[in-house]
């Protein structure tokens, strides 16, 4: 499918509701190598935290998807629970996106390249909102 309506914007995620709402009917969100925020008191800042997923659900349309990838195993495992807790279905996941791709035409990000060069695999999943 040819994509002709991508929105790229730099905006503080915690106030994303100021620029996107239910009228936007977004098909897909990509979350690439967000900060892991390991300390429990910082978990809420994770871009996959339930607090954030609640916000994405407002503008993600039924059947919409989140494509998520990270180098961080703890964040990845916690995020699987966050997505399920928020009613998303994990339709595909991998501990090594480069060896076992779950989507076509992966675009390697700056951090992905850096971690892969260090031998740290890319963990990835597709979460679907029915
Ligand atoms: C580790 S970098 C990854 C950059 C790029 N996605 C990549 O894969 O190379 C994390 C990115 O998340 C963005 N970020 C972190 N917290 C954010 C927030 N609260 N709202 C919006 N962006 C945020 C940062 O600006 C930064 O670009």
C-alpha cells in the first residue's frame, strides 16, 4: 500500500492531546527506541506506559496499530504487559527484528544502527487496537 499522508512532528508526548484528537483517525503509530526510563518512579514517562497508551487510543482508529521497537529488553517486556493491559492485541513480536522480521521494509533508525553495531538486537512488536 502506498502511503501518502504521513505526519511527522516534534511534540511533547505528554500533551499530544493538544494536537491530535478522535477526529484524526490515525492508522498507525511508530514508537522507535524511546527512552527506557528504568527507575520505577520514572516508568510513567515511557512512551508505551498505559498512561500514554490511553492518549493514543483517542486518535488511533479501530484496527489501528502501534509498531514499537527498542534495544531495551526490560522496556520491551514491560511494554507487552502495558499493551495487553490497555486492550491491545500483540499480533507479532520478535527479539531480533533484523534476523526475524515482523514487517517489511524496516527503516533502520540512528539508535537502531548504533545498538546493532554493538551486538544489541532490536526487539519489536506490532500491537493492534480492535
Ligand atoms: C533514544 S532517542 C531515539 C531517537 C530515534 N527515534 C532513533 O531511533 O534513533 C529517544 C527519542 O525520544 C524522544 N522523546 C523522549 N521523550 C519524549 C517525550 N516526552 N515527548 C516526545 N518525544 C520524546 C527524544 O526526543 C528522542 O528523540
